[in-house]
C-alpha cells in the first residue's frame, strides 16, 4: 500500500515498480485517491491504509462506510441514464449552497432561463437537490419539465420544480453517481 502522498519511492521514484502504484481490488477509487492527497488529514490516510490492509488480510474488498463499489455506482448511473433517456444530453448543475458574489444569483437565474428555453428536447438538467445554486437553477429553468433533482434514496428536494430521482444511500454515494451521470457540468461558486 503505497502512501503516494509522501513522495519518494512511494510515489514511483527510485525505480519503484509502477505496478505497485495501481489500485488493487482491496481499495476503492476514493481510498486510492486519499493515499495520494498531500492535504488529507494524517489520521484519514492512516485509517485508509488500515482498512486496505485488513481487507487484504481477510481476502475481501473493503466495505467501510466511506467506500462504495465503483461497479455499483456505474450501475446506478446507467439506470438513471436509461430513465432520463440514453440519447439525452445530461447537463449537471452544481455550486455553492449560499451565494457569495453579488451577481451570482442573478447569473444562475439568467443561465437557467437561457438553457431552459433551448429547443433541444434531448437536453436534460440534473441538480443534486441542494439549496443555493441548484435550487435557484431548478426554480428558473422554464416549466421544470427537463429538470431532475438527484438525491439519496428516501430524500426529496422540496423544490416544487423538476422531478426528484433517487440513487445512493447517502450524500457521498449520491455524489459519486452524480459525477458519473453528466455529459457537461456547470459550476457556480463553490461545490456542494
């Protein structure tokens, strides 16, 4: 388990075997990325290493609450693509939950109106069902018939606009699926 964040041989220098830097079946993509993240908390990195070692020792894939099989996320994204229409162009909207810039809210409203008036019926807009940028977009995107709000199972957006769809057991899983779903991502200010 290379702690790539530490550099040196652990990051492929000094003729370290490059194959050892490839993610194994005992680690999720998210865990492997954490091993590279120099800004991650030391305890988080150490915890991931412990989880990976334990999974390897037990001969099974890691199943901690932070991990979620890539295959399952891809299957959920395919299911949603089918629901939205395989030939659809999916535009995902994300951004801050509060507006920081003076003109950001007006910009999102104008963007939603312009995109919502597009005559391309294959264009669908997906939010993450969050307040701020995503809610404003949903509320101002024409009649809302091409807006879909992706939330974890059992949750609703409360927007009153668009169609709520569900995937993933929690926000972390929903984010992974959201990241696999879109063709285009539009961000305004911060992320979710």
